[in-house]
């Protein structure tokens, strides 16, 4: 990895993936103890563990590439250094809101890992192959509940559709292009956010259409951008403060 541009391209990709996983994992963990049914309490907790575990291993890979220790990356960076997308930052809201976000995000994650399974950057390809299998169950969970609720009561239908109305445009924040898209594609590391977005649109549109969900036309997808460049929603800073509260209470402590 002697080419600096290649090196920086891989790191930028890893950072945004890891930050998405960490913040989404934290949001999912907030359902612990308050899920609408016990099974969903457990499900969101399990998915949270998976995502934080993914984040750790991406941070560890970055550490092996010369970046800081995973704990420092995760807990001691300032807000503007995070590269997570806006979608994962939003508060959990009601269950329907979190379910729809989970559906939109995890379909993108599954497709991303599927693409990365063939990456020329072998350490990332190996992780992607492993995580694709785990995310398969996250996607199955999301699809099952979306179908069940859209074929359920009038109340359940009336909750799911507005959440899609609220979140669909913001979901395009996942696909905000980075500064190294051409390098990643040329080197065979990752085909790029545009390709991923197209695959995601096809998949999500098909499932939503089959379940009677109407997706809004999003004319300017770039309105959701900013997170990859460090410009975040008002919700990320309080989340980071909460996430690092224990660590900040005892600076320098060895855990």
C-alpha cells in the first residue's frame, strides 16, 4: 500500500463505514428495556451488539494502517471528525420510526458488504464476507416486520407509511460520495456509492411496492449530504456526550 492516494481512499471508506455502524449500534441499543414486545427488545439489542462489533473491527483495521487505537477513535474524537451519515444520527423516535430506519439502513449495509466481498483489499473483503452473513438476518428481521405491519391493522399501516415519508429522503445520506470514489473503483476496492445507491433503490422499491408502501420522489438527493464531511445533525453531539460519559468521568483510567 505504497500509493498514498490508495491508502487514504481505503481509510476514508473504513472510517465512514465504522462510524455508521457505531452510531447505528448506539441508537439500536437505546431500545434495551423499552421494546414494544420482549422479542423486539432482544432483537434490537442483538443488532446493536453486531454493529458495535463491526465498528470495532473496522477501527482495528484502521489501527493496523497507522491510525489511533480503536477506543481512542471511537470515544475521543471530536464531532467534526466523525464521518457517519445523517440517517444514523436521528433519535430513535417511536418503534415504527426505528424499524423503517433499520430497514433502509440494513438493506444498504447488506448490499455494501456484498459488493465489498470481492474487494481487492483483502482484509476488508474478509470482513465483508463475514458481516454479510450477519446482516442477512438483520435484513430478514426488517423485511418480516415491515410485511407484517403493512398487512396488519389500519393503525400499523398508518404508522409505517409516514415513517417512510419522513426517512426516505434522509436515507440518501448513506450514499454521499467521498473524495476517492474514482480511486476506489479503479483499484477494485469498492465500485462506489452511485453503484450501491442504484442497487439499494431497486431492492427497496421492489419490497415496498410488494407491501403497498409508497416511496416519495427525491429530486435532490444531495440535500441529505454533509455527514461524510463532518457536518452533522444537531443530534450527534448529545449522542457522543452520552456515549463517552463514563470514559470522561475517569480520564486516563485503564478499563
